[in-house]
C-alpha cells in the first residue's frame, strides 16, 4: 500500500514540477484530443489560477486545500469559476469559511474511504478511467452531511480559541486539546523527509492534518485545469432532440424522459401535510361530526319576559280568518243552497261581485272531493299577511240605537201642538200666508184664489172675505191689539185693510189713520218707487210699489211696516210709516236680493235683512253699513224668525235646513238642522212658549222645543218635538205658512191644499 | 314658493320622514325583492298605511323603523353569506369540480329562526294567539305530495305531518278540542289551549293538487317559519305535560321514520283510486309490517296503548297521565264519549275520527292491523260507517254515520242516533262557530239540538209554537185597541226577551200611539179615524217620525255613523230574508 502511495506521490511531484516549468504544455498533454480545440485563452486563465494557487499555497498550505474542497462540493460550477479569473480568488477565500465542514468531512472520510479507494487503485491501476468513474459515483452517493465534524463549536471564528489550550469540544463535550506546535525546523525536515508531505493539509478547525487521497488530488488537478472535476462528465454530449419530428404530428409532443422532479416528493405537499398535521394536533381540524345542538328547546321558559317588540312602533296583529258559517258545511240546510236561478244570476255578475263560495251539498262524508282552492286560499292568506298594510280601525260594536242622544221626554216638554184640532176650509186656492191677531181670537189668511179671509180661531167660522184682483202673497196683522189693521200684499200693491174689529173708539182711530186724502209729498227718490193711494173698493190704503212685493213685516209698535221687493241696491226694502203716511228708503246699500226683513223685537232701530245667503243686521239710526253679518252657510234663505227675547234667530232655507243663530255668540249657526227633504217655506217662534216651528213644501211642519236660558253660559236647548202632518201637497207645494197662536201653544198651518189647520196640544 | 317646498338639506318631517316606499326600502337595505320578502315574512313586518301618502297612492309604504329593524337583523347578514356561498358552490359545479361542490354543500352555512320566534312572540300566549295560520298551513302541507318542481321536499312534508300529529296528540290528550266542523274546504277544529281559542283547518285527506297560480317560494318561506313555530310550541306544550320532546327519541324509531315514509308512498301509489285514504293508515300498517324487525318498539308502544289511539305519538302523550287541573268544559269534553267504544269502518275519515274521539273520551278501533280491538268485540257500542248499507250487522251496536260524532261533539250531548243511521240522509251539519241569535236566523235543526240539550239538562223550553205568538208584532196588541197598562208591560217584557231591534222599535211606537190616544184631546175622533184607516201605516209613520226626530238631534258625524250601521244591519237582514224566502219556497214545494 505504501508503495502505491509513493508511486502516486511521485506522479504528483512530476506534475507539479511540470506545472512550474511549463504549465501550458503539461495541460495540453493531459487533455484529451477533443479538448485540444479549447481556446488558448482558457489555458492562459487556468495558468493564472495555478499561479495564484501556488502562491497561496506557499503562504499557508491549507488555503489551497480548502479551495479544492469547496470546488469539490459544487463540481459543476467549476467551469464557471474558471472563466472568472478575478472572482475565483474571492471564491476561494469565501469557500474556505463557508465550506469549513466539508474539509473536515473529507478528512474524516479519509480514514475509511481513502483506504478503500487506494485498494481499488491498487488492483486496477491500468484502467484508470473506469476506476475513477466508479469512485465518482461513490462520492456522489455518499452524503457528506452524515459524518459529523469532530469539533462541535460550530461556525465561530477559530481565533477565539487562539489563546486557549483547546480548539473546541467533541461530540461528548470533552475538550479537544490543541496539538503541540511542531518546530518549524522539524516540520520542514518532515516535509523534506516525507515524500507524501505535500499532500498533507492542516485543518485548523479540527486541529489536525489531513492527507488528501489520490482521487482528491486528481480532482483538484482537473479543476485547476478548468475541467469538470469528474472525469466521467462529458460537457460536449451529443444533443438529443426529444421531439419526434418524423411523425406527422401537429403538436410538439415530447418524448423526453420524465424529469427528476416528477419522482421526488413535492416540497409543498410536504409543507401542507405538516400544516395539516399541526392543525390536527392542535384540534383545529376535527374528523368526527360536531355534536348537533338540540333543535328545539324551551323557548318560553318564564313568561315574565317583558315585551321585546319595538316599543315605539305599534304592532298590529294579523286579523284572524273569518270562521265558517252554516253555508260552508258539507251538508248544509237546504235553505242555504242557492236555487238554480240564483246560481245563474251569479254567473251574470262581475267577477268581484260574485260570491266567493257557493254552498254545495254532499250526502255523505266520503263523497266530499278535495277542495280545489285549498292551496290558493292558503296562498292568498299568506299574501294578506305580508303584503297588506295593517291599520287598526276602530270598529264600534254597539247598538245603533245607542247613538241616539238622550232627549228629554216629550211629556216633560208639554204643551206643544201635536194633533190637528181644527180645519179652516173656505179658500179655493193654496193658502199662501197666515197672520194671527194679537189677541189670538182671529186669524187672517191670504190665498192664491185672490181672497183674504178672516177666521174665528175657536170655531173655524169665516168672518170676512175680501176679494182682490191679484194673488195674495202675504198678509200681516198689525201687532197692536187695539189697532186691527191688516196689511195685505198682492202683486205690486200693499193694501192696508180695516178689519172692522174692536170697539168703536178703536174703529174711529183706524178709520182716521186709513183716510189718506191729504197725502204728504214723498221724497222724489221714494216717489219713484212707491205711491200712496186711497183704496176705494176696500176702504183702506193702497200703496203701490214699483215691483212685486214678496214679504211684509210690522214693527212691534205697529207704526212701521217694511216691505220687501225683489230688487237689489237700496230699493229692495222700503219702510212705511202709517202715522206719517210716509215711505222711506233704507239709507243703506243691500248686497243681493233681499228675501226677508225683520224688526228687532226689543232693540230700537235694529233691522235684519236676509238676502239669499247671508243675514245682515243694521242699525237704522246710524245710517251705516251692517253692524253684524251672519253667515248661514245655506244655499238660499227662504224665511227667518226671531226669538221674542231678541237674541236668537232661526233661519229656514230652500234646501230644507234650518239654522239657529245665537246673535250674541257668533255669526255662525249654533246648530243646523236638516229636517225637511224639501224647501222650508216658513219658520216661526212662539211669543211666550219655548216653541218654534218650521213648515215645508213636503207638507209637514216640525215643532221644536227651543228653550233659551237666561244664563249666558248655557246653550239653548233644542228638542224636536213633533212632526205635524195632515196637509196634502198640490202642485208640488205642501205647507206654505205656519204661525203660532199668540197666547196658546197652538200652531196654524196654511196648506197648498187650500186648508188651514190648527194643531193643538 | 309652493307650500310643500323644502329647502335642500333640511330634514324631512311627518309622513315623508316616517314612511318609505318598498323600493326605497330595498335600496336602503341593499337586498333584492326576494330576500326582502323573505325577511319580511320571517320578521313579521308588514306595510303600513300612512295618513298622507307622500309618494303617491300606488306605492306600498313601510315604516322607517321597521326597515331599520330589518337592517339590524343578523339574519340579513346570514342570508348574504348564504348567497355568496351558493356562488362558490355554483362555481365549483360549473368547473366540473363535483368533489369540491359536494364538500362545500356539506358545510353550508345555516340559520335558525328561534330567536325570531322569541322576538315576535315574547310570551307563550302570544304564540298561541297566532297559531291559527300556522296550523292550517302545516296541516295543508302535511297532505301535499312532495314535488321537485316546487322544491317541496319529502323531508318537509314528512316534518309537517309529524308536527301536525304531535299537535293533535297534545290536543287529544289534554281534551282541549272544543268544536269540529266538516266543511267543503276541509275539517275545522277549534281547541282551547291556555285560554286561547285556536281554530285550524285540515284538508280532507285526499291527494291534493298543485295549482299554477301559487308562488310556492312565498308559501315555503311561511312554512319554514311556521314549522319552527309549531315545533317550539309543541315543545312547550309537551314540556307542560312532562313529556320529552321530540317524542321519537329511539334511534331505531328514527330510522323507521324514513321507512314510514317509503311505506306511505307505496300505499299512496297502490290506493290512489280510493276516495278516502287516511294517512294514519300508513303509519298503522307500517307499524304492523315492521313488527318483526322492531318488536321492541311495538312492545313499548302497545303496552302504553290505552287501546284507542293509533299513532305512536299519541301513546307517548297518553302515557303521561298526570292529572292537570281541569276546568269544567274540559271535564265535560273528556266525559262525552266516556263509556262508549267505537269501531271505524274502512271508508270513514279515520285520521279525523282518531283525533276527535279520544279527545272526547271515547275508545276507538278500526279495521286493519294494529287495531286495539277487533270488529267482533262485544263491547263496541257504535260502529261508524259511511256506506249506504252495512254488510253483517251486530245487534249489540248502533251503526251510525260519522256526522253523528261531529254533531254530538258540537252539541256536547250524545244525540239520538235515529237520524244518523246507515242509509239515511243525515240532518244538516251546522257550523258551531255561528251565533244563530246574532245572525238573525236559526236553522230548524239548531232549534232541535237546543231542545235536546235542554232536555239533557232537565230543563223545559217552550215549544216553538208557543213562542211564536210572542214573536208576533206588537201590532196585534194595537188591534186590541184599549189595553190595560199591565198587559202592556207584560207585552213589553216579552218583547225585550226577543230583543230584536225591530220589535223593540215597534213597541216604542205602540206606546206612543196608545199614549197619544189615551190623552183626552178634543179631536179624539180624528186620531182614531187615522188608526182605523191604516193602523200599520200610522205606526210606521210614528216610527219614522221618531227616527227622524232622534236623527235630527244627532251631530252630523253620529248621524252618518248611525246610518251606516243601519245600512249594515239591513244588509245582514237581507241575507236572512233571502234564506227565509228560500225556506218558505222549499216548504211550499214539499207540500
């Protein structure tokens, strides 16, 4: 064995010698013929490197050694290092540090492997090529990581141990003591003595000398030459075109052998597996199914829970479905089943009007078929539940009769006229107007038959008849009891008649008054409207107006008399004064056509004029505009009456409504009663009893209890008392006038059927 | 400047701020209409009717607070999550990644509605109050065929069936069933649970058909909520009985549930032609079919059987005979059919009767396997049969039609069976939900039942003929002319008893007239003349006068209300009149 080694050493010696002398020649010699084609430049480079190496080698022996080892570890890169001459030096230095382990590995290997290699070398010295190939394979197989370095200090600078006696620790933790430094002379001598000494390299990490094997030195040599470190590597292998061009294939299918990466386990997979393993260990991934929570539990444990529903928003619970009635029965009573005609009638109805459910009869339970609308009805209910706006509606479930107000009993409000007591027959045409004498003994009536009659109230006897040429529109008895003058309006004339009632004294007075021979001159503006004349025929005064008179009204003192004509402006209403035989126009402008006028019963000079829509209250003394305007809200006023107290007013309208005004309270009605379906023709107050009445074209008269209290805070009490019937309508007219008896609670009504009726209590 | 102008940036007020339209709501919630609908259904949110509709009449308005309520609903987020998850699944499927799709489907996010139920029904009576629709729907879906097209799964139908059976078992066990009414639409039941009257409709147990004009997604959303509600309600009710819920706990039983379904399907298919095929049939026959393999279960069930109830559920409830304090009505219901034993023929609606009879204390058996007693049992008192004629008849029992049971239940007495015997047309089946007096028309049979009830209570009611005289108008009183005061008073009392408005009215009038005539007026003859002429017209006249008089003194508002009410009453009376007219004609035709 030693002999072989010495031979090899000798060879090495030679080589180095040759390198020193003429490296280029040597290299040329060693290279195979194929490599001769390599450029000269490369050779020069390799030369340079050699030189450098040698220089370093002289400085410190192990430097070069480390270099070689590092090159050995990544042999494929050697070419690259070669080409970069400047970088190579740097590499060598770095390599020394980085690959410190490798160097030691090599040393450790040395003991067993180098021997083996040597033996092999010895056996087959002749065929070096194949020999080396085997070795290369072996080397590549052997993992250098497997053998741990002797020293365990790790990658720390060695100089830290410079002052120590040891250089580190072995694997058992024992100190590795430094070897004694040899004398320089001794070492030199040793080198001189030992021919193999040049192969020895000092490893300062492990503090030992390592002897390179023959193969290692070969490798180094190759690398120095800039060749691939392994002899079996062929850098100029023939190109294999893996694509099979010969076949008529469109797609470039490769026949290349499977790459290595296909056979080695995936790194990422491995990582993922590790991850999963960790997750499993941690418990984040579970394989058994999670335990199912109980789906149902006691949701309403305690009922003490307060209302969780939105407190501010009112919740309207869904209304319940209507429960089925008898008709939905499978076997209803026969009367619930519609007849054939009714069913046919249903068919003719519109879809919406048609009853949704038509009762049917089945004789037995088993014959009931499936209800075809079951799903549809269920669906409609669902739609109702979530689509219909819900509103809480107040539905009063009361007896409608309870809505009626509690009126005081009629018995308590007696007396009032409630039944017809007398009829006054004699007129041949509709009786248009009535008037009661102050004493209550007589009534006067005017009619369409152009006559005026006076009747005795108690007996119904007709006392007197006047015949005229025109239809009588209005009659009015002078309110003074000792002054029985009757004013009669017909057409454009107003006739003041002497009724020839009363004592002689009174008669004289009346006759004086009605004798208008010496008439005073009228104001010219008035004279245009009115002319006074003596009526020869009836022995009275005839006042002719320029237009048809519609209404006359006496002042309570009996001196003034107002007439209403259908004319606007200032001429619609004139006031006659009997004593002065004078006529005055109103000093006011009337808006609209006047309908009725009224002298206020208690206050002097207060005068009410009703136009079609409104009532205005004037103070005649002030000669100004109205002091008050009452807004009735009616469409057309037909009549008006004032309470004897003077504070309350009732107004009848042509739409059948009656308004009660409290003059002190408001200009709007205190109460509006819609009592008649047709026009109200007249309204009347009783002078002393708390009664008022209205009569209408529907041939009825209403009697009301209308009590006015002295206490201002108390509202007037209005109670409907009685509906008086009896008149029959003729030509669409019913009752044309009504008047109360001045003393008794009796009511006179004048009908279009030419009868006057007296209703008593 | 128009009145409604609002400067930019100024806050809205009033109805504009309080209500929003549906599309506004959708926008603010960022959901589509479907999701919004679902949310509304499960949250119980409904549109409102603002006083002023700011956006116009043709919009649906929601209260802003309702929408805010939805906005904060965790379910909204959950629904969104599900939506995105569905996208994931869809993506996997469209990439043909079936494995991933399957995997994803197993881990779908789910939601629960229990919180919502608690929120909507804070107390248990609240839930019971709203149970009507729930029960009706669940019962309807229990008889619907499962359908892929409508996405109605077998599981849901089965669940509905189970829930409805559970509910019925509870009602039957606690004897809280009050009224039953067989209508064309189905059978109405009314039970009284915890003081709440709950009415529901079960369809006749016949194969139901799907109609096209129904949006099933709406129905199924409702059903989902109702199922949960009913399950929790059942839980609470069972809990109150100290019974564990859900009743089927045995894993073998659970395994059988699927089996049950398969069997019922099979039976359905084989007996489609039959008109009446009760469902319980399936369960009972399955019970017997599975006898070999689940003997343990049967043993469990049958030793609990009070020999009257078929379904497994019933026994679980019935087993628990803890005595609860019962009110009088419950006791009456419990003892109605106490000592009677019923046998159901094949063609009678078994499910309904198996529910009703035990609820009223009866014992039932039926034709088929698993029945507690056989047809030839000597103790059977009533044989319920719905055929024109029975084959072999036992003398010891009565053969009656099923309507007899329902009518007896409603009348709370055991009605005589003559009219209900086999082969006869039974008397009319009347609705127990109608108050005949209030309605204004009392059918003849209702009268009969009333008299029978009175007889059962040992009371004596006047014969109908006697009452009729009193029922006549006060006109005859008028005819009598002069009447003593005492008589008048008596008549008045009679009329009060009748308590019909019309008559009360007339009575007043009569008083009026007699009152006026009593007064000694000078024109006595005139008044009498009027009466003699046409007393009826006079009465009417006076009545009218009275009416107008009182109307006059009413305020406008009250008068209108009064008139509207009168109109309503008149309408109702018209209906009654129509029925009476028909009845009269029928009678005429019979004679």
